[in-house]
C-alpha cells in the first residue's frame, strides 16, 4: 500500500511540558484511522503539524506529494468576509469553478451568465458533480449561500468547512472532531458517507458509535507511547483490556524477580564487586519496570446530592415562541424522582431555550413552572466556560468549596474531587490558560458538580471531552441520586444514561419516547419505512365528450395511450425514488454517478412519452 502519512520521532512541547515526545506512526492508502488520547495530549496540535500549520520541536511529519489533502480543524479558520458559497467552493478545480459559476448565476437570476454557465457545465459534463454537491449542501442544511461567514454560528461555520472539504473530494481526509456542533441527523449522514467513501481517513473524535462504524484502525497515544489496533472501536476496547492485563502480569513478575535481586544486592557489599556487572544493571532495569504498574483512571463518584422532596418539577401548558418560530406549544410534564431524561432534536429546535426556561433564566410566554422547595439545580451550559486564565486549577475549585459533603458523614477535599475527575495532584497547580479545550470543559464540569446539586441540567456536556472523561461522567450519572436532563449529540452517551427521551419534533411539539436513543432510531426508521411504501394509484382518464370532425383513436392507439399513462406513472415513481436515494446520503460516489445517469435518461423518456400522450389525448378529446 502507498504511504500517505509518515510521522517519525515527532516531539512538541508546551513551555517545558511535553505534549508528545518521539512518537512515530503511519497511515497508508485506504486506511480509516482514528487517534484516541486524553485531553491535553496534543491531538489538535498534532493535526496542525501534519497539515503543516504548526512546526514540531523535533522529528518530522511528511505527506505524499501525489495526493490531495482535506483538513477540517476543530475550529475552522474561514475568511469572515467570504460568503457561504465562496467558502464552500474555495478551490481552483475546473469542475468546482464551473459549478460555482452556475450557482452564482442561479442566485443572481442573470440569464446571460446562466447561459454561459450551463454551456460550460455541458462541456465539462459537470451535472453529476453538481448533483453530488447539492446533496452535500442539502444534507448539511446549508441553504443561504449568500450569507457572510462572520454572521454564522460556530456550528454553521463547522458545516460550511465540512462541506468545502467533502466537495473537494480529497484523497486524504484529516478530521479533528468532525461531529462537534452537528445535530444527530447530520452526524448519522456523515457517518454513512465516510463509511461508504473509498478514500483514506485520519481523524480524532470522541463519538464512539462513529469510531465503531467508520474506522478500521485505532491508534492510541498513552504515556507517550503509540499503540496500534487493527480494528474498530469495539475491537480496540477488547484488545486494550488484554494489553493492560498482560502488562500488569508482566510487572507483577518483575516485582517478584526484583525482590530476589534486591536481596542479592544487599548481601555483603564486599562481595558485590565479584558479582556480574550485567546482573547489577539488570536489577536496576527490573526496579524501573516493577514501579510501572498500570493504574487505570477509575473514578467512583458517590457524591450524594441534596435531599429531594416529594415535589420535583411540574410544568403545565408551557408555551414559548420567537415571532413565527414556535418553540413550545402547551407542553406539560411532572418530573419524577431519580429519572434521567435525554433531549434530542435538530439544531435550532429550541432545546437550550427550554433548559433556560426551566432554570428561570428565560420566561415563558404562558404556562407555569413549579419548582420543588428542595430542588438545587446544577446547570452545565454550552457557553458557560468563563475562567480567569491566570488562575490555577485548584484555585478555581476552592473558590466554590474547600470541602465537598458526600453524605453519610463522608467529606472530600477540593483536591480529592479534582483527582476523581482526572486532574492528578501534579496538574492541579497548572494555570487555566495552559489547559486544552477538553480540559477546560472537564474543569467546568467539576465546578457544577462540586456544588452538590440534586437536579442536573447538562447542555452538550460531551463536546470536546475525551473518552476517558466520558466514562467518568457516565459512571457518575448512573449513580447520581437525583434527577437529570441531558442534551447531547453523543448517541453512545445517551444510550448509556437516559431512561426516556423528549423528542423535539418542531412547531412546538415534544414527543415523550420511552427508551434510549437507539430504541428511538429503530422506531423512527420502521415508521419511516412504512410511510415510504408507495400507494399504487393508477391514473384514470376522465371521459370527455367526443368532438365532431375529430378522428377517433384506433384500437391500437387507445392501447398505446393506456400504456403511456402506466409508463409515465412508473417513470415518475422511479424518478422520485432515485431523488430520495441521492438525497439520503447512503449512496457511494459510483452509485451516485449511475443514479444520476439514470435520472437523466428518465427525464428524456418522460419528455418523449408525455409529448406523445398529449398528441393522443388531443385526438381523443
């Protein structure tokens, strides 16, 4: 296989602290590789080095000269003055330029430019390409192509940057957290798109279903060592456990041998000079190995929230709208003790708005929210991180509480609490400004939980958190003795945590679904499949009075007319089915080309048959 990426002895330091030191790995043609590492391990920095946007302190990273590269940064760097169209089609390729000019002519309603653009599209045979681009833009909900980048939200910018990369169809895709800021529908579309794509992929993501379904190799960066696993996420979990058990067994053997060697080293100092120098050196090697027992970051958070009374939170006929956009329409619900509810819905459907109303940050248009006297909210907001960069990690927590009351007379210091959330003592005196994005989110989560709430509201808590932290949070929530509402696009996380779902269906309607996210998807797909079954309706021509002086149809012509009606109906059904398939995101590039060609053939056939049908209908009328 052709090597697309070669990383050799690469090192990068942040001040005096190493992000990674002397790491090596490669990615070859056709591989779909994901890197897993803790927050703060330098994953995004590594991506920038690979894309030649950052320089390493030592070592080298090289990409093949014969391939095209597409790099999606975690926070895309787009020109704020560009329009969406300019950003999405920011490429010099002939086909892309032709489609860009065609799209501009359509938007500007310029007949002269449109004629010229269509002629160029015909010359380059670019219509199939244009159809594929339309599919990508539609699936990513990019509709207003004239809007300037500076007016877009972070999620919209991410989608535009992703569209640009997918439109370019590079040989090698490098993606840093591609699912962040995408809603569930888009995540599932992108997952299927990359799963079927034949290109080469190197990415960082914490979405475990995404990892499991897209990748065929996992690279783990841990303790400055690269471990490779030839399989998906499920395979990685299994083999990682085997590796740790094997390593611990080896360390146990080293400890036993070290005890023997230690006894020998302590015997008769005057005799040591007569002993083998090799054996003395080997004893020190054993000592080093014996001290390296693997300790997993296991956190058993049993912090007991404040006592819950009999009344939790009662909502009655709650309504909210912004102009014509209806967020809630007479929604009612009484929360029960210890229940954990997931909220799902498209971006912009009002999920965060509802959370703000529940906590009193926003007032409803009508209806009531009755909060129990014992309720203490802990609200994790998407945009809630607001630390002083010059503060140390431990000081951020101590400002809230020096000690946490865990219930049953147990107490925990701020330092112990941080250690539970994977901030070991040596990192607790780091300045906040030196933390990675994921570490800041983890610290923000600690500031919410250390307040000992009994009703948690978590708005996208999984964004930017590494898989290790996600496991910690999942364990905490499963054992949490309070109520929780969770908004998340992490399907794996939702499946592990929630009892049931509030599904935001639009137009103010919320469906209470009894089950987790996977249960809901199975139900929704089954329902959608039922609705897609076409009802075969035959077109019946209305009897028309026969006009005098007009020739009646012959027997064969009547048969032809009847057959034309059937053929036209059948071709229309096929045309709709092809359009649905092309817009579903399930088609690979080759299949899209075939369907596009067939789509063109059907249009031509329909033109011919409808023209003939009109001729015969005129004679019959």
